C-alpha cells in the first residue's frame, strides 16, 4: 500500500496528550478512517486489512509498538 503525506488540524492540547501517551496519531487515524468508510459503505471493519479497535494488534500499532 502506498502512503501519502497529508496534514490535519487538531487541538494543540489533544495532540500533546496523544504524544505523551505515545499514540501514533497517523496509525490511529488510518484505522478509524477505514472503519468509518466501511460503516458508510455498509461493510464491517473486521476484514483482513483491519483488526477491531480493541485488538492488541491495533493498540500496539497506534502506540508505536510492534
């Protein structure tokens, strides 16, 4: 999958808190965006490319862990 750089506007304090908690904002946004698009399209987010948000796989990815 090819990735592209983009920018978003986010509350400064919220971003600071996410960084303090070692949350990978890009990974989190990508996961949640996939889920949201799947919801709009009437599909489930539980496909082979996306694990549920509560799964250890996604929690680790969002926190920059392997």
